[in-house]
């Protein structure tokens, strides 16, 4: 697995992966393989945690939602994602979450990849969730509840099926149309699916509970009585100040695992707890520096908010795929960087292009 920037010969031409290209890439590689591939890259990068520049994302909040920038670097590559979160969008026929991202060479500062990241975010979020569950869920888990059956839901189901063997799903959404859509999309993929009438019903008998609802408020999607011994909670939807999904009592009964604690304390479920409440960062578990699940009775909680390194890994994965045979029509080449023959003669290049009107 290469971490080399592998910049193209022509540095001013940058590969661009559009939404259409990304769908073709998923089709060519296969959903299961791409989820596994991204999960592997994230795991490799979480093992190299200390190498990365880490910062909480830069968020611009409004009444309607949030727009965020998520940068990081491993010293060789630099990446960032632009992402929004607008729960009200869905009712207007728009995506709650959209994103795009850039990967650059630290050596030159030149970009080496531009990519859509709306689909890639759904893939990387599911890949991160299942990577966490690999360490935190009970080994014989087979049944997952998914509460919130929107854009992220099928990706989560398929990731948990391919990497953890989840073959039973219990679906619930306040909007039955969303549950029907999720169930129809997953038909014929080897799941036994139960459509539920409440979050409580969905949680019954589940080994893993995934919450991925969208509302800009401190909601209580799961109450304490819905969470039984040994359950692993994959809490994905609470990812902003003032936007949570779990009753506080659940947090007090759980072993809590986060991506990057300074960011999660602002945005995650743990914003409900006092500042120094003990939590574990996932990379420590992956590196064997901290124990994950301790026994089959423990309740484990992955308080997912989404961290920049996951996006960096996903971009790095896509960049490496583009170098493989048969991938040349999976991107287009953008003329992104000005490239005068003499680097100091930027003006001369514009002048000689003939595009400037003469000054009288
Ligand atoms: P979406 O708008 O497509 O779907 C959200 C679904 O939640 C909708 O179907 C809605 O009807 C349902 N819902 C809302 N309130 C509910 C309730 N009380 N009970 C049951 N269902 C309810 O959004 P999406 O793209 O699927 O994203 C889901 C959430 O995950 C969002 O809050 C988003 O910000 C978050 N997210 C987190 C990460 C991460 O890395 N942690 C990544 C992507 C998205």
C-alpha cells in the first residue's frame, strides 16, 4: 500500500474524480472491495497517528447547518475536505451532507487529486464505523439495528455485512418511506430485514445499534432502557455542537471510544459530559496500546463525528486506484495550475496568451 504522492509527470494537470467517475469507480472495484480497501487505508493511517498534523475541524455554523473544513497531513501528503451538514436540506430535495476534497504533495504544495466526496464520505464513514466495531463489538454479532435510514444507511449495512458478518437488520426511521427505500435497496444482498415501528422495537435483540439520524437538536433517539448489556453502539448522527442522539445515561454506562478527543468533546455525544470525562481514542486500541471491549457484558460506544485522517485515507485510496490499469477513464485531467516556461514570468504568460485587451 503506497503512501507516495505519485505525482503525474505533468504537474499542472490534476486528476479530477467527479460524482459520475466515483460511481464508475465503485462499479468497477465493487462495493464490498472498496469499503474494505478504504477501511484498510484508514486502519493503516490510524496506526501512523503520531505522524499526522491534527486539528479539530474549522466549522462555520448557521441556524440552518454547518460548513466545515477538515485538513491534515502526514508530512508527505496534505489533504482537506470541504463538507456541509444541513438536516433541513433533505426535505427540500437536497443532500444533508455534501463534500469534495483535495490531496496535495507536501514537497511541491501542488494538488495531486481533486475529488467529489459526497459518495466518498458515505463510504469512509461506513468503513470507519466497521473498523471501530471490529475492535469493539462482540465477536459473534450478527444483528444490527439502523435507526435513521437516510443517505448513509445502506453503506453502513453493507460495510457491516462484508467485514463483520452482520446478516440481520432491524430498520427504523420516523419516515417510513426512508425505511422502505433502505430495505428495497438492500434486497437480494443476503440480509434478513425487519421493518420496525419505533427505535425501541429496532433496538430489541440487536448486537449493534447504529444511529444516523439528522436533526439540528439534542435529540434522544435512544433512551437508556433500549440499550441492553453487551451492545455496541455506533453513534454516527450526533456530529455538531447542539446535535446529539443518545440519552446521557447511556454514556455513563458505556466504555466510550472516539476519533480525536478534542474535536469529539465539541461535536460528539460526549459534549453532554464534563470536560475531562475519560474516553479512549480509537487509534490507541488499533495500536494495541489500549484495550477495546473487555467482556461480553460491557456496553461499548463509538462516538463517531468524522475526522480529517479518515478523509485523507479515503482520498489516498482513490488516488492509488487511479494509477492501476484500466482506470484511465475514471477521472478527467484538469488544467489547474498555471505553468509558465519561466516560473517568474506569470504575467508574460498571460500577456502572450493574447487574451488581454490592449491598454490605450
Ligand atoms: P439523511 O438526511 O439522508 O438521513 C437522516 C434520516 O434520519 C432521515 O431519513 C430522517 O427521516 C431520519 N430521522 C430524523 N430524525 C429521526 C428520529 N428522531 N428517529 C428516526 N429517524 C430520524 O442524512 P444522512 O446523510 O444519512 O446523515 C445522517 C446523519 O449522519 C446526519 O446527522 C449527518 O450529519 C451524520 N453524518 C455523520 C458522519 C460521521 O462521520 N460521523 C458522516 C456523515 C454523516
